[in-house]
């Protein structure tokens, strides 16, 4: 049997998946991403521990193969922005700085000196502390000796490519998220690098998604069980790999990628031209599909909000889940389904990691509004799901206002799509159908398909899609719920700016 192998290096989870050439998942293995919260808004990943877990997943996958089975290629998806410095021997000089690590705020004054408008023209991005450039500037300011010893800056995907092949490479979509890449020329920006005092030799060579950039080395083969010489291909940004797998590379299509964070992805055949007065925190960049572009915006904390509530407030539900032998999330959703529309007057603002494109204030904070003594955990969970649905709707409508997108249907992927109640609420708030693909691991599949393109398994992206895409289910908006949620959504939109202003005041009390 011939297979394509996909890797997904995510914020919360690491995944490895084997797929048939028809896109059917033959095996998927999962491990937690080894993150460390350093406090004060800082978070990192240990690179050796990360590689240990990735290679462990690959050993699990290769251990399942029969003697006659072959892996034709490997494609890799990952989060954007996060990265680390390596020395001349390829050894880590720093931990991997998480994409949501806020230390870049300390050097954000550089943006004013260079010009936010010029950054937008070159990179397609509205300047933000999450991007790799500000992490590099922070290191240059605070650890200059470390930077002077560095040979390469690698993002997450790039680091795994390096461990598998010994090659330094990235793709256009990951490069876009550094805020150091010229999307017009599809090359690293000399203008930005010179102004920032950075040497572009630090950056790996950038390729289109689906490009063979190396082969599995003997050392990597021993660590992973992979056959030496298997082609390793650029995949790309996780949300864009997922978009590729469901066909959101054709103009006019929109994806809702629901993970720890949640992203809206709209596809374009040309670079959407935005100006600083209308961009409102959206980013534009190169897709994983050659000659395609995207508009990207989203919620920094989506599934994380549910996970946070589970961790901090759901001990009784955890015990019940263990007694019944089911997931605690099933218990929480079952309870939330018993709370009425509007969660008995409880509203949630899902800004656990700051606001998204609707308000790029990194100090904006999550909040429950309207708490009364009769509110129960079921109401809080429903309020979280409703708040996330309203936040996504606000993001979508902001993008429609900016570029006049004509959207009649959303395609959704990620763990959140398994939450029936959440999807029903979202379809009602959006008042449009939400289509769920048959393959739930769309990001993994997208990475695997890009590997297949690089290895010549498919003629082009359209053949890859036609061979593999199938619809599992479509959530149609319930007219009754649409009417009930109309007023709630309007109230949410009025509350957002007020909540943001309050956050600015109380942020000064953070320890």
C-alpha cells in the first residue's frame, strides 16, 4: 500500500497521519506540544523535547506499516510566527518562542520608526507583536551575543524539516508570518532587514508549498523509523494547509479553521490591496498553493476558552466523565445544551489572548458579563460558545466590509467542528450553512497532499482536491435560532469597544 504522511505541529497538539492517495486516514497519532508558560505573557517550547515527541509519533506510525507498505512523501504543517535561533552547528541557541509570546511588545516602538503603512505594503501584515520579526528584535536588544552567534532563524515547520533532512528551508506561507517577507516579490525583504539591523542570511530559503526540499537522513531514519531517502516537502501554515485540503484556494471561498486559536481564511487569485485605515488587524499573504493568496484574521483564543474553563472550573464534570467513560467535553456540551439561548443573560468576551481583527488591542481581556447568583456552569459554557460564535461573525463581517466578500457558505475544519451545539449556534449567528468535510484531520491531510504534489503523485492541486474531498455534514441555520440570536449579536457588537476600554484600565494591575 502507498501512503502520504502528514505532520501538524500545532499550538496544543502534535499530530502525524498516514493517508491513502484517495485522502482516507489510515492512521493518526497524537501527542501534546511541550509548551512552558514563563509568566508575564511569555511562553516557549523546548526544541529537543519537541523533536523527541515528533520522532516518537513517527516511530508509532512507522511501526504500524507492513513490509510491502511505502511512504511516498512527507509534508509538514505548523503554526506560524513561533521560532528559534540555531548556531553554526545546528544546535538551538534559544528555546522556540511561542507565537503568542508577548515580549515583542517591548520593542514594538521600532514599528513607528519604520512605518506601519510601509510594513503593510511589503508584507501584507498589520504590525503585531506575534510576528517573528519582533521576536528577533527582542533577542537582538536583550541577547545580542546570542544573535551574533546565530546561523539561522527557523520557524516550527522549518525546524522539523531541518531535523528530518539537515536542510534549511521554509515555504512562502510560513515566511509571510515573520513580517520580514516581501509578498510582492516572494523574497525576504532587504528593506525591512536593513532597517531592523538584521542579516538576511539568518533566514532560510523560501519555496512554494509542495516543494521537495530534502530527503530523510540516516540519522533521522534511526530516530523516526522512516526509510532513508523519503522526500520531505514544504507544507505551510497550519490554517492554510487545512484550507488547501478543502479547496479554499479558489477565489471567493472562506474557511473557518477551529483549533486552540480560530482563523478565518478567504482565498484570492491576486494580492488583496489593503490600506492601514481599513485593515483592522487582518493579514494578507501567500497561500500554500502556488500563485494563490489569502486574507487571514481570527480569534487568538477559541478552543482555548473551552479548555481554560474545563481546567479551572470543571472538577465535578471531570469526575462524571470518568464515571461514564466519556470525554469531559461531551459532559460540558451536554450541560450547555440545557441552558437556553442567551445563557440566561450571561455573555462572554473570548479575549483570553487579546482581541482579534475586530480590535487588535493585545491588552483586551476576556470577560463574563451579566453574572447572577442563579447562573450555573452550564450557562457559563453556553455563554463561551455563543461568545466565540459572535466573535467569529464579527470577524467575518469586518472582512466583508473591507473587501466586499460575497459569502454564502462557510467550510469549517478543526476540533471545534465535533461540537454539535457550537456549530448549531454558529450557523444561526452567521445565518448561513457550515459545511464539514468528511476527513476531520484536514490540516494533516493538506500537509500530506502538499507532500504528494511535491512527489508527483497528483498533477496539480485540482486533481489532489477532486481525488480526496468529500462532505460529511452541513449545518443549516435554524430560522428560529437565527431570530433569537440577532439581538444577542447586536448587543455583543455594542459591548466590544466598552470591554476593550475597561481592559486598558485594569491591565495595569497585572502582576
